[in-house]
C-alpha cells in the first residue's frame, strides 16, 4: 500500500510541479479494490445475497467492462458503421427508434475518498469488521449530534472543480426523510436547498466511447453536485434475517446531477465512465462502480422527432429548464456501465412500444438487473415518497472561501483529457495512451512517467537532447514488452518489478542505437528475473559492458559475408524478387541472417542494415523507410 | 445543614412523596460519592430526557422504557465533576411534549395544594415537583417552549432558561433542536446562578454551542451598576389573563418602582408579532419533532413490538407496529402535525411561513432591547430601519411579564381541555424560545380566587447573551417577595 506513494507523488511533481500536501492520502486505490473484491467473493460464497434497494442502494458487484473489451466493441461498431449492415435482425427496431428521440439525465452517487465520515470522526472503511467504525451519531443514538468533518469538503471540491462547477460560497445541509432499516436516523442528511456546487459540464469525445451520432464531441451540462451521507449495508439472510453493518453509514458521498441532455445509451455509459475516471484522477472517489463506489440513477424519456412529424411540443414536460420532453421514468440504482447503457436502451424500447400502441407513459420509478431483458416497475408516482426536506437545525451553513477554491484549482492533478493530450504530444499513440490511463488504476501511467523522468535525467547528465518520439518507445516498452513478459512469467504488475531507473538504463542505449531490441529485451527479462530471485542486481551498464552487448557497428563486408551464401543457396527466390517484384521475400533473407548467423544470434546485426545489403546485392533498391 | 443531612432529607422526601410521581428512576445509593467542587455534594435531579450512563433514560416514552444510554450528557459530566450528586431521573411529558407532565408512560406528575390535585406544569414537571418538595437541591429540565418556566411558575420555584446554545445539548434527547435549551429549576436564584456558572461553557460536541468569542462579548456588556430600564409589553395584557395573575404583575411592578426608585424605571413597549409566536411555535416544534423522532424504529435500541415482523414482510418489517405501540397519543399527534407541515403540499404555507414569523418575533425583541443581538451582524435589518430610529431611551434592558396567563389549573380541568386549549398555556413563554433569549420565572406572592395565598410566576426576559442581567433582575424581585430559606 505504501509502496505506491512515492510513485504517485512523482507523478504529481511531473505534472503540476507544485506542492500538493492536500492530496497525499494514505489510501491506495488498487489495495482498496482488492480488499473489497475479496470481501465480495466471501459474501457470495457465504450464501448472502444483496437485495435491491429503493434509494442509495446496495451495489450488485458486477464486473465492469474491461478496457480491452471496450476497445474491441468500439472497433466492431466502427466496422459496422462502415459496412452499414450491422445487426440486421433488429432493423425494424432501428427504424422505430429512429422516429423517437431519447433524452436521459443521470444522477451519480460517488463515495468520497476521505479518512472520516461526513458527520462523525469515525473512520471510513470498505471491508473492515462489520460495525467496527460506528460513532454514536452514526447509529442515531438519542441525544447525539452531528459533527461535520470539514476535511471531507476537499475531495468534494476537487471533484466539483474538475467537473467545471461553480463553487457556492454558502451551502446548507437538509434532512431527507424516509424509513428504511439502513437509515438509522430516519433521514439522510443531504444538500437539497443549497448545494455546494452548481452549473458544471464535461465534454465527451469520440475516444471516450460516445455514440457515433454525437461525434466528434458532446458537452453534457451538470446541474449541481451535493454532499450527502451514505447508508448502512444490509445483508439479507433468507428467509427472514437482515444483518446491518453501520460502517458505511455517513460515509461521505457526492451526488452529481446532469441535465437531461444525453440522447444515446452509449453516450450515457461514456458519461459515467468519464466521470469515474475524472473522480479517480483528482483523488476524489475511493473506488469505481465495480465495488459499489459509484451508483447511478437514470431518468429516461422519449419524444417523437419533430422533423418527421412536426408535432406541437407545447404539451411536453419540462425538466431543469429543458422543455418539450416526454414523460420520464426513473431507473434506480444501476451499478455498472453495462447496466446503465442496457437499462436505458431497454427502457427506450419499452416506452416506444407503449407509445406506438397508443398508450401513455406513467411517471414512475423502475428497477433493472443486469442481464434482464426488461425494466420493472418499483412504484408509481402516487406511491412516491414525500421526503419532507427540512433544513437540519443542528448543522450550520458551510462557507467556502475563494482562497481555498483557488488553492485547490491551482493544485488539481491533471485530468485524463489533459494527460491524454500530453501523451499524444510526446508521440504515444492514442490507443497506447488510453491503455496507459486504464491499466492498474493509473499505476502503469505513473510508471511510464517515472521511466520518462529517469531518461530525461540521464540525457541531461550526458548533456544530450532526448529523442523526439521518446514517449512512443517508452510507452511501447511499458505496455507491450512489459505486458508480454508479465504474461510469460505469470506475474502481476508492480512498479518495482523492474524499477523505472533500470528500464531507463536499458532504453537509453537502445534509443542511441547502442544496443538492439533483442538485447534490450534480454536485459529486461534479466532484470525481471533478478527482481524475483532477490540476487544482488548488477547495474545495466555493467552488464552491457561485461558481456560485450554494446552494438559494434559491423562493417559492410561482414553483412555481405553473411548474405551472399544465402542468396547463392536460394536462386529461385532471388529470381522471384528480381523478375516478379516479390519484394516481401527480401525479409525472408533478412530473417535468415538475423536468426541463422552467429552475429545475428548475438544480437549484433541490425535488421535495417541487413535489408539494405540484401537489396543492394540483388539489385532491388529503394526499401521503404520503416 | 450538613451535606449528609441534606442528602438524607432529600432521599426521605423522595420516599415520602412517591405519590406525586416526580421520579422515574431514583438515584443509586452506591453512587452518592462526589468530587469536591463548587456544587459540593448537593443532590441534583436530572430530567429523564437527558442521557445518563448509570440510570436509564426513557424520555417518559414507552419506546425507550428500558433504554440506558451508553454515554453521559455533557451537562451530567459537568455537574458531577463540579461535585454534584445525581439525585435521580425525573418524570416529564413524553419527549418533552406537553404542558402539564401528564403525558408520561410512567403516569402523570401532580401536586397537592389544599387537598386539590393541581397541574405541576410541563414538560419538566417532575423536576419542578422534586425541587419544590425538597426531594433534591435543584434539578435540570429542558425548555423548548416554556417547559422549565411553566412548571416553575406552577410550583412556586425558580425556573431559568438561559440563552440558546450556552449550555451544551450533547446527550439531551432532541424534541425540537432549534428551540431545545437545558434549563435549571431551583428554590432560589443564587442556586440557579451557581449551576448556570458550572454549565455555561462552550462544548465542541454540540454543534450549536455558542463559541467562546460571542460569550466573551456578552460578558463584557454586563454592568451591575447601570440604571435599569424594565419594559412592560402591552401585548401581554391579554383578555385571558386571570385577575389574580394580573394583580400580581401590577404589584411586583409597584414594589420594584418603590424599592428601587433611583435605579429602576419602567417603559411600556410593544411587541406586535407576539400573537404570531404561538402558532409559529406549534408548526416549527412538531415539524422538528417529526424528524427527530424518526430514529425510534426499534432496530438499534429501544422497545420493539413483539410481533413487529408480522405486519409487512416485504420492506420495513419493524417500524409501523413498533412506533404505533411505543409512542403515546400526544407524541403521535405532534409527529402527524409535523409530518403534514413538512409535506410537499403544505411546507410553503406552514413551515416556511412559521420560519418567517419566527424571524419577525426575533426582530420585535431586537427593536425593544437596548443591547444589540450579538448573533446578528452590524448591518441594520432590511426595510425596518424606519422603526429602528426609536431613540435609545425608548429601549429597555429586560422585559417583565407573567410566565403563564393563569395560576396552576386542577388536573380535572386539564383533563377536560382540548389539545389546543392546552397549547395556550405556552403563550407567554414561547416568544423567548423562538428568539433564543434568556428568560427566568421567579415566584411572587399572589392570592387565588378563594383568597388563599399562593405563588405566581413572573418572567424576566433579556437580550440574547444577557443572562447575567436577567438573573440580577430576578434576584431583585426575589428579594422583594422574601427569599426562601434553603
């Protein structure tokens, strides 16, 4: 847990070059996730299920869509869009759907990354022993009073700033009343009348996975963000036992409320995914959807597209100032990206079917379980709870100074979009940049920055300029070469497996063409081996020198000596190259040179020069620069 | 009298006066040891809505009938460390909701005067009866709309409600937290002052505890030697005021005028929004109560209906039946009132309007007091600046008026009253509660309808933070009417 700390702070240094004492929290996200994951497995094994909840509900512990899968899906969608024949069997649906415009608003609940609860000094926890962190007020003991922990404002403010909100100088806390066994006071303390942040927005791009119809980008306005308390965890043990764990009671949450401005299920999922990654990158949220750290409620309505039917829109509904919308329904408590997009698509189909058959949509609350083919009604509008919002008489208004907001703005860690931009500028491909951002909750990205940082220092000491596209090479090694090695050795990534400084010492001679790729790979795997074996690790330059691995430019004659016998032994292929222009066969000869000769085996040959020699000897000049 | 002798007499009185039902739980004789301090060895009774670890805390409710708090209220800890001994837990109207201490799960409190069973006042009736009957040296009560002052007036003792936020509420079971104030019942003002001095301190556990800076400011403004101007609010001279009470009011005014010719003057003042105070209070207090009492669901503590789960096997298996059985009728009435006035359809017409009325009541007070309200910023109050130009010499230091419109009614009368009639008992105490002002009820001599000598409560109300001035004036009145021997 502590090992990732220095790496993270290095990342901050390299990105912001400002002190950032406010961010350094002794919580490692990946550790939290691992712990939580373990408890989830245990809970399942123990035969305990999680009942669906009406409000702030229990996470359903579904798998989040892996990043690789997301990339594949994107590619598939692109291909489908190009060929124009995607999903033929649903063409009738598509026709219907195209007659209707979908409108979605999303309320996201995210657990804040704080040491203490919102209204008591009890510690926050994810998988500690049940009911081990419960203050008197958390259990709503008679006579106890709330103690607002003002430090909890910091991650909330970072989130609000990152989501471009206006921070309100004065905000207040209100009680939202409803009875449920996981709500000990009979009310949840939230910010209904005066939330702490308003009027934000985020912009989603094609690479965020938005629907092609929203390409290249769409900006989603955020109405407000409010702070509130989480509830207890209910563990239902059939047939009639409910176990309550109050550790989660009063864990600080923020609720992020979007305007109803999303029109496609894929864009809705992209919105949630992007907010999740922003919350992580500014150290605001403890965990993602996969462990219940983020839960979504979606409002869904449809209206007939006016350009086709020219319908009068005056009769429509208005939400948050967005006029002319259809009657909306709310789907509560979605706990994965898949659930968000599936539930919206399925609810859209249901509403279309109802309206196309002459029915009307009722304003109601509905539920959805991943894998199910329909949303189900939870309660109608008449059955809606009247929350009787009342200002909490025990909690003074929160006044946030502009100086604090400015300080947090100045020291905010870089956002994913900015990181992506700077990676691409350094020569990293878009695809590799996205991979770096997604792997190990950003730990791999930190490692990348560490290697770049080390290399820059080496070049500075040597008085040399770092090569222009250094980022591309480093990313390639940090993602692909390291990835391959992790697979063959069946190990998990940690930043000290091959220390960043060692990789930098391998890449420095590679970048200067002093060693070949093969030798770099060899050194890399040796380092990994040492990391496992705990033998004393010799320094990289020592090995290079000791084993004579440094690339000595072999003379043209040596290359010819290797190439000529090969050409002589294979006259048919030479002929094919010469007369039929089968230039691809040139590379066969190059391969033979690299693998078949002693020099090649020792990694002393450069493929590019070998190709040049073969071409010259055969008389096919002008090999493309690779 | 030695401390031991005093304690023995108190405990003997407790045993002899059991029929008045002042105590829900008696002191544990093993715990009568004390630390030395300013309240050395004195027995102080605690209203049973204030949490104690050693004795159960029931709030006189069925839902907490066997509840013992895992912690002590700040006021209890402070009393003990100042040397006081907890004399037991006193009876009250359930959760403090009532004016006669008859709405208790443990039976009504009463007093016997000349063979008649009279109301002890409420909701701190148990504390008042215990003090009046010398079952303890003094007692703590809570005052939300008059719950310390009214029983003090009805039982002929001193009842002091300090400024809101001066005494910690940590460990005090909330009825309406924006109004709830811990108060002191005693047989003379000096004792009330001694206990107040022990309890009035900032407490970090209570988020509404007044910070040290404001306390210091108020203390500075208190000067004993100054010429005192007492205001007589004309709106309090209502038709419903009983002749006996009106007479006592007039006599104490003339007695003060005569005795303190050189240093005291009187001024008639107007508090026009007084008539809004009672309806505003009976919207706001139940609204907060409906919220505060939502926590009693039988899940974590308190009683749970035996067949709680039989009702609704689907969602909330415990609540409806548990709450239906656990709460008394008056509490249910106020929960329903409050739930209604906070509902989406009614909040604008009731809760919001009542908050506005509350602000108007507070401004009325700020307009008549010479001292400014330390809780407000310096800027003048909106459109009312014109009224504000009342010359300083029209302003007063304290107000003096009766605590209740009548002498204590008989319990028979009380039983015949509707809820609404009962609520009018609080008409003179509620305004100071809405504004959070210090107010004390002091007994003065009176003569009832049968020409029998009795006591009547007079109330002194001061600007926020002027608790010392209020106590000073109460002491002046006490000196005129003959101080009780302690």
